[in-house]
């Protein structure tokens, strides 16, 4: 991460959102947190509401480790900006949105955790060493993890659907 430079996300999102979301070569910056793009397979911003008027938009990511990262942006993003953010994650980084995950979120998380554990055992590495190994060759490991996904997700990714598919749902 030493020489990583961060740039504002160029999209149609509100300027308030753009000021807090930045992208580097291997990392995203959101809500005062760094996100390892090379570890993330799934990611999305999600709408929220609050009875006390303090609704904030969380961003979720599912890493190859099976870990679910939740980032509180500290403010609410309107639905159109949420769609734009999710579109950005897919189009720029092939981070798959929640709409494709559907009801299989827990299944996928467990499958990723099992895959990570198997890799640790097979390669004789601890967690930190395996993460470093993955980050050195993320495409190799991403492909390995993609093989573990349910068929409908693999098919969707392989056909490289355009974002307009989401807008029609």
C-alpha cells in the first residue's frame, strides 16, 4: 500500500458521496476505512432507514476470506446514488452486487471461509501469509473462488451483463 494514490470516484454520484469515496490501484477508501479491492468478490451499498432520523448507508463487502466487511459511511446515500455506487463496483472492479447474491449470502460466505481454510492448510500458511499471497496474484485466486459460486452467479458474470439489466428489475 506504500505508493498507492487515491482518486475521487468519477461517477454521477452526489458530491458529498464522492468526497468520501476514493479509489486506488488495489484499495478503495470509504467511510474512513480501506477496502482491499483484490480480496472483495461481492460488494454493495444498501439503503437504510431510521425512526430517529439518523439513517446512514452501510457498504458491505464479502472477502475471499469469508469475512463480511460492513462500513458505515456516516451519512445516507439516496437510492440513485446507491445504484450508481453498486454499478461502479461492478463495472470498474467486477465486484458482484447483492442483487446477484440473492438468498445465498450465508452459503457463499461459508463456502469462501472453507476455501480460505483449505488454502491455508494446503499451502501451509497462516492467515496473514495467505492474504499476502492472494494479494500478490489476485486474479488466480479470484478465478478459484469464482468456481465455488452457484451456477447462476457464474453465468451472470461470464455473460458480462450490462448495468441496464439491474435497472429493469
